[in-house]
C-alpha cells in the first residue's frame, strides 16, 4: 500500500487525477470504478478540466458506480445516477451507455445485483476503483460488520451514514435506509484501488483502515488485503496515522522506476 500525504485537498485532487490520467492515456478503454460523495469531487473537476482542454479523453472508457440508494424516484437529485452525471460523466466525453449504476429501483433487486456483477465481469473487470471512506470506515456502502467477501447486494445504512449524507437531501428524513452497493469482495477484485480522503473528520477512519487490524468493523481495512492500493490524503486526514513520517519519507525518496 502506498500512502501519499498531500498538503491540502487541491493537491490531493491533482495527484488523484494524475493517476487516472496516466491509466486512460495508456489504456483508453479502461474500466473505471467511480465513487460519489464529496471526496472525489476535486479529482472529477480536475479530470473535467483536462477533458475540456482536450488533453484527456474518456470516449473509449467504461465506468461502474459503487452504489445507489434504493427507493428514490428516477431522476431524484440525490440519486447517485444523477450525482455522477452532474459532477463527472455528464461533463466529460464518456459514452453515457458505458456508465453503469446499480439499479436501486429494480423489481427484483437480487437479480439486478447479480446482473451488475456479471456486467463488471463482461467488461473485463475494473482497472481502477476510486474510493472515498465514511467516518465509520465504510467503503461503497459496506457498513461496519459487512462481510469482507461480500458481493453487490442490499445493505442498510447506519444512522451515522444517513445523518452524514443528509446534506444532499432537502429533508434528512428523505435519506433512504437501504442501498445497493458493490461488496468488499467485488471492490477487492479491481486491479488498483485509489482511496481519497480529506479533512479531520476522516482522520480516525483513515488510521483504522491503513494501520488498524483487518476487521469488518472497519470495512475499509480490507484494502490491506489488496496488492495495489494508493491512499491519497491531505494533512488533516493523515493526522492520526502513526507512521505518517515514514509515508512522507517513502514518497519523497520514491525511485523513478517504482510505478504508481
Ligand atoms: C459513495 C461511497 C461512499 C462515500 C463515503 C464518503 O459512492 O461509496 O463510501 O465515499 O460515504 O463520503 P464523502 O466523500 O461524501 O465524505
């Protein structure tokens, strides 16, 4: 695992965008795993800027979202399908038919979850999975005690996550209780995990995910089981890391031959 501590959220965004830019430049048809929420927004803005400047193109890329709410009417502004269109996919040149979102409105949600897993397999698997992290250590919507082998399925949000996400809704009571999310097992099959976090509210979760025991009580700690993980965080999110100095030194002295 590589832990990269950047001075601020703006630098985190550029560093994260550089990683995706390098992937798309070497593999234009790459399969991206996308996260929603606030954490990746800076990365998306930077990628949009590069796309508008015609230095980067997503026209051959495919994308799979991590998760979606269950029970929101189609087109609801807080649905992750609308969110990702507004904040990323609708503002770059990716083909809209190549953007896959778990179906939170399916009549048969279980079948839709199996179908989502199959679509990821049919696309050749995810090359790079962008991740945020919840204050309780969730990734995707895999809340604490999620099986570390889980696949795409229905989960129930914790009161903390519902309250954290209430800012995206007019009324906090509107935040759904249920979601569809890629499982931890699904996420771990992506070839590269890129976890982004900013701010003091994420410091505890980052310390547990990176340095704590691998435990379903902190689902993000499962990233320790993956052979290619890049954690890009600002100083505030790094505040509780025991080995922060080691990560800074390692990054500063990184040999040119070592890949990102
Ligand atoms: C969203 C997702 C969630 C968020 C997490 C952090 O697709 O998968 O795990 O990444 O809830 O949310 P923010 O970034 O809003 O703090």
